[in-house]
């Protein structure tokens, strides 16, 4: 009769049914060994106690292990008919078939390696699913003994050291020792730091638990001689020697603290040391300075009356210092020529002229800078109280009150009157130009303003040596800022692989990704500048023919790749309206066409065909003035570009008439005071609208065009500016192209009556 037997490795579970004729044979055994995983090891699977009367013809032995302790690498030495496969996490299945094993046989070797050397142990065993079979598909009894895979237990600690790259003679140098245990096995080490073989710091019994770290900050080393020193950190007491040493170098040199000439010039350029402040309104003082070592610097502010008497800054008069910025304070400086110190929110209480000094001291070194403070009253800005327009030989008068102050002794009332004809040349535009700096917009807006102001005064015969020198210097600054490869915003050309993406675009800085406006705006300004250079080749003192510095084709191709499938362009930023984008870019393409390569010209022609369809097919019924104006600029430029295309010319004329009507609908104001578009402070809208109306066919004598010019001139008369620099450039272009110059001789008498 068949009988049941208990078998390992799972005590208490029933074996496969054993036929009675095989029950008397000894169990086939598999004994898993206990192996140390010092390296890549082989685990033999051996079937023993096999009888020749009951040969093993097949078997299936699951093998279980802990993968976090040991990693399975594969198998080798397999008998014919034996295979191994993975059946899950930490499970292998060793199978054999078609065998005839009649004696003890090693059927396969399983290869393992330790996951770490933390001393962990993985049991290796099997499951109740294991079996062996003999002839006639009969089961044999199977005994399996568990084994183990044992990791080595090695301690390992690592040491690191950090110190400043440079420090000053006679100053304490702080360094940090970092000891880390990267393993789960606890470790106890000793640590030290040596200098030229001499121990300058040590620490015994640095006990580290699993994955633990400890930091030691040491500030007792005070070198007295200038030199380059090597600090060597070491540990002892662990099993693994790798990472037991580390070193760093510290350069010791005399400390230097100075407000250099460059520091003074840069501060003077941006902020100024001689300050004019308004009574009871905040102002601030400061300076750049240079230090060759990081550390704290003692900064003090001293102020004197004009007669040399020191001001007590602990009181709230004549200057009230903000509590966060006392007269004496300690600030942290870096090894840099761009350190700065500032006293913010200073409130001046008393009128007068004062002298001040900023003093810096650290490690025995001192430096200072001086300046003046003029505290004045708040300006009272009286604009136009009354005005009149005189025609032909008529006389007239303007009556207005004079703002009087009590007491009036020592005070002065200045009356400024402006008079002139509507077409007069505006003076003082030079101060609106600005300084080319910063991002592409901040650089190119002043450059465009320079170009437009130059063209304005040139058209009126009023260029002079002083103006020429100013314009040329500022344009050179803008060019240097934008040219490849060394400009701050250098064009990212394909020939330079050490910065940018070589796409041909422009970005803020050399390594930012180019953007639509930052590429369009320089491209436009430089193409406009090149047209001006064609008219006067020697004026600017440089040219734009070196395509390794400014390459208009490369930036144009960058923009061409951004054109939408509908023929337009769109993006968010300084411009967000797709009609404005498309008109602006189309006008630019036409203006620079002659400066492009033949392939670039071919691509632009294809692009203009698409953008023309986009612009003439647009619905402008709800569009504001500037997008409508730029649509005019684009359509008008493309029409001129394809002057021989009668069909396109007719389409353009029809659309320009529609856009002219839209701009007339958007007109605000009246003829006497002038017409404007958009809000009363959006002067660029008005300038664009006036230029666009002129391009749709309205001549400069047209009352709407003249009214727009009249408004823009009146803004300059009262405000002295037209908003931002980019807006100023647009207004001056409108004045240059559309304003009708006139010269009128007349006398103005100004009198003041009391009462």
C-alpha cells in the first residue's frame, strides 16, 4: 500500500505519496552549505543518497534566499538536462529532467555575491514544493537541510576636510573635519589633522553608528607666515583603509581691504557718492569694496556739518538712522571685488549741506571713501497753469499765480516759460537716451533711442561734436554687450561651442535659452543701424559686416523657425499680441533683406508670403492701436518688397484702408490739444498710430497726423519725457518722419505783478 512520509525542510508537512516499493530507500538529500560571501562564491546543489536501484530521472528544487544580503549572479556547471530560473524576489527554481542519476551528483552551481560587508546573514533553503522522481514517474523521499550565506563584517569609515581656499596672515583659520560611516556596521575610530607632519588637532573614540556622521569644527589654527599650506586629515581603527585620508590646501597671504578705483567708479556710475536728499524722505549711502579673504568687516558711517562739527548719529536729528543699519555695524564680505555696504532708510530732518565718510576696518586694514549730502526741500512742480496759442501777428498774455513761501528771505522763485512753433526742433533729447546695460531689452532700447535721436537731430542739421561723441560711445557699448563671442549677451552663434546653444538667437546672458523678444529686438535694432551705416559709413566708428560677431542671417533663421503654421508669430513677454509680433517681424525681415545670405533671402521670401496672408486675413475690429499699427507696418513693408506684384498690391491697399479706419475710430482728444491713442500715458501707442496712419496714406499735413504730433510734443513740454526708453525711441521716430519742421521768429516778454 502507498504510505506517507514526513520530509524536510518544512517539518510537519506531508510529503508526496511514496509508492511502497520505493519506501525502503534512504531519502535523497540536499544539504545547503554555510558560505562566507567574501567574494563571488558558488553554492553547489548536490543530490546525495541516490540508489542505483532507484535512479533520479527528474527533480524540482525551489531555492530561497534574501536578496538584500546576497545578489544572484547566475549558475554554472549544470548537468545536461538541468536548468535554473528565477520565479520571484529571492526565489530560484532548479529543475532537472531526462536524467539518470544513480550516485551522488552535483547538478549545478549557483553563484552569489554579497550586497555589502555588513555581517548580515541570509538563510538559504527550499519549500514543500521540492520533489525528486525515479523511474515510472515515481516520487522518492527528499531531505533538504538549510544553509546560510554570510556577509563579511568589515568596518569602514571615511574622512573629509574642508577649509577656506585662502585666509589672512595672523587670523584664525576655521576648518571642518567630517567623519562618515557609510555602512550599517558600527565603527569606532580616532581622527587627527596634521600640518607638515605635526598634529594640530586630534580626537579619539569617534563612535559612529550605522550610516552616522560627525562634524568637528576647529578654529585654533593661526598661521603667522604667508605660504600655501596642506591640511591632512586621517582616521584609524576601521577595517577598510580606502577613504582614511583627505587633504586640502589653504593659501595664507596678507589681508587686503580696499575701496579700489574700480569700486569708486562703479559706485559713482550707478549711485554716486554725492547725494541730494529730500527733507523727511528716505535716502541711502554706501559703497563697493574689495577684500581678498572672506570674513567680517567693521563698517562705520560718520557725518559732519558744513563747518566740520560731527553729527551725533545716535540721535534722530539731523539724520534719523534706521535701527537695522546703525552707524557702526559688522558685515560679512567675500573674496571679491564686488562686496558692498549700505545704510538704508536714512531720514534727513534738517536742510543743509553735510560731508560724510564711510570707513571700513578688518584685521588691522582700513579704507574709506568720502562724499557730500545736500538736504533740500521737496520740489513743488507747477506745470502749465495757463497757455495760449498765438496765430500770425497776434499778441497775447498768460496770467498765473506764483507759489509763494513764508518766510521768503533767501528763497528764489524760478519761472520757466517755453515758447515756440508747433514744428520746432525739440532740445534736450540726449538725456532720454539711457545707458545700455543688463538684458537685451535694457541694452537695445537705449541703442535704438541713440539711433533715433541721432537721426532726428541729423534731419534738422543740429548734430555737433558733443552729441556725436555721446551717441557713438553709447552705441559702441550696446554693440560690445551683444556681440559674439565675448559680449555679456553674446549672440549664440554655431561657430562658438563654449557657451549657449549655438542656435543663432540672443538671450539674457550667454548661457540662458534664447527667447523671441530677446532675439527679435537686437536683430531689428542692428538691421536699422546697418541701414544708417549705409547712409553714413564712417559715422559710428565700427561696422556690422563681421558675421562672426553679429550675424543677422543666424538670428533671422532662429525667428523663422518660430513662425506658426498659420503664418503668424506668437509668444508671451514684452509683446503678447500675435498681430504685433507678426507685423514687427515682417517689417524687420524686409528691412534687413539685403544683408542676408541668398539662402536666408529665399527663406524670408517664403515666410513673407505666409505672414502677408496672416496679416491681411486678420480681424482687427477689437484690436487696440499698437497691434493695428504693427499690422500696417508689416503689410506696408511686404507691399514695398513685392512692388511688382499687382495682385498683392491691391490686397495690401484694401487692408491698409480698413486699418486706417480702425485707427481713426480709436483716436481720442481734440485738434486743439492733440490726439492720442490708448491711455493718456501710453505714448508709444500714439507714436505707432501716427506712423501707421502716415503709411496708410495720410500725409503729414493731415489734421489727425498733426494732432498726434501736437500731443506728443505737448507731453515733452510738460513731462520732459515719453515714459520708457523704448517708447521714447518710437516717439522720436515719429517726430523725425512725420513732424513738419518750421522756424518762426518772435519775442516773448515775461513780467511778474504783485497782487
